[in-house]
C-alpha cells in the first residue's frame, strides 16, 4: 500500500467533501482522508477545479512519467466558497520533486 493518500477523480458519494477533478484512483488512505474531512467539516479544495494534469499534480517521478496529487488543500466548509481556484506551480529554486501549492 502506498503511504500517500489518493482521492482519485471520482467523487460519487463524496460530493460534500471533494470535487471530481482529483487525480488517479482512490486508495485506502484517500478514503481515510475523506472520512477525516467529513468528520471535521473540511473540503478538499484542490479537487474542485478542472486543470491540466501538470497544474494539479504536486509530485512527479525523476523520469517525469509518473505524476501524483499528494498535497491537498483542506478548507473549512464554512469558507469553501472563498477560494476560487487552486493550482500547482512547477519549478522553483530548490532541489525537490514537489511543486509549490
């Protein structure tokens, strides 16, 4: 089992917590994240906006062939209409496989 949560891109049954624009397939840790968000009145905001893969994934393998969304923006449901967009910013002046959120 992977150590990072993946919420996937299907939000059926989870519309109250996440959008339909995640990445990949949901795994067990992704289910736990969704349950945590539901119990804590949070939404996974960066799954609610349609973007190209390169603008929504926050990690890529060294060869650039594998990309994952592993950094999530969790926001109180009270403020969910306040954030109008999220995007991952590639590049940066540091040695990392991660993108700026």
